[in-house]
C-alpha cells in the first residue's frame, strides 16, 4: 500500500529524524539517506513502513509505503495517525516561532532549524525502555545496547535483503534473561529495571494506556514509584512519550549545558535554576529545549546526556 501525507508546514524531514542517525544505527528506527523505515503493527500483523519526503519545508509531502502484513486501504488512517504522532505533525510551529522572536537565542535557532519537530516515541513502553537504556551513559552507547535488545527480542521482517526489527513487546521482555541483557552490556541493575517494568505492564500493575489521561504531577508520582525510574525518566516520558509542551527534563545534563551555554555565560546551572529560568516559557518549554539541544550540536557539545547523578531509588517499589 502506498499513500502520501501533506502536513501543515513547516516540516523539515531530515532535521526531525536526524536523532536516529546521530548516535549510531538504531535498530528500531532505521534512517539512512533520507529514508526512514520502521516495523509497525497493522491489523495485528507486522509490516515495514518506509517513509520519504520531498517538497520544501513550507509545503512538505511525505510518501509512505507499507510492505508485508495484511494491509488494506482501510488501514491507512491507522498508519497515518501513527506517523502524525511520531513525527509531531500535529504540532503547530508558527506560534512557537512567533513567541521565539522575543528571545535572540531561540530566534536564531528557529531560523537555523526551521521546520524541525521533536520525534515522539510510538508507545510509552518504548519511551520508558529507551530512557532506561540511556541512564548514566552517552547516547551512542545507549543506542548500541538498546539495538542489541531490539534485535534479540523484537519481531523481524526482511525487505530487499535487509532485516528490520520491531521494538520488543512487554511480553517478550518480561521473559527476558537477565544474563542475556548483561551480555548485551546492560548493567545488572538496568537489566532488572527493564524486566521489572515489562512484568509490571504485563501483569496490569502499570496501565500505560491510562497514563495519557493523567496530569503531569500524577505521571511523575506514579512513574517514580517504579524501580529504577526517577524524575529524569518521568520528565522525558512527559516530553517525548506524551508530547507535553509544558515540561522540561531539568535534571538532564545536556539540558543544563544548553541553558548554561546560551543563557548562563557558560556556567552549567543547577536543576532548580533551570526550572525557575524556564518557568515563564509555559507550553513552549519542551520545544525550546529541543531547539537548544540542537544548538549544542552547532557548538560541538554532546546533546541528550542523562543526569550527572544516578537516579535515586523510588520511595516504594510498585
């Protein structure tokens, strides 16, 4: 099945998807030479979604092909909705750009990254596992270990001689071997966190389908009760998993570096300083941080690092 999407601009395909090639090959999100591929489930059957784009950022056209699976024309709406979510096509950038004109830093970054949108995780489970993999390591190493996990426990399909992998289901990871995860270079604790999270979801003790209806405060309260998940993970879940605009991962070292680079004369501010500084940004906090992190790449700094300190153990284990 093939179809095209013409989202409201501006939308820059490469800038939006570049995170899937900056830190090494991502087994679940393959982005090479302007082509994005991902295994998705349609009507209970996995298929390979191949996405390209042409046109200028102000008049973008996204071309979609679905390979394998039992896809039919009636399934287009499901796939299109998923792409709208993952590529943040529902986000209106123009109000953000107008607001950013009052800030010289964000005004310049908005011009340099025109049409860049923050990619979102397809599922909250993937968002959480991704965060666990990134705790206390750089993003290149996190991508490497996570890709090993995906290739071992995710369903696979082959197209034109290349194998593509779906992100593992909670059921698959609930039965994962801790030793196998350790052999993939996850720490013992991360291996335990991954399996524990998967089992909570499978057992119905953590209903991720209910999370989108919760307030930011409720999400933070519940997620930080899960073993191995702290405020840093909860904040990134709100931003990258739920697409909330009024949040910031203030404990993320790269976020602090970005604020320090552009607003604190090179000094890395403390977590509470960051929260206080961005409080007036309101619903644009998440977008602003996404552009500031891109700005770090312009200055040869490393974006997206986890917090400098380990996340504390939760108040209670779910």
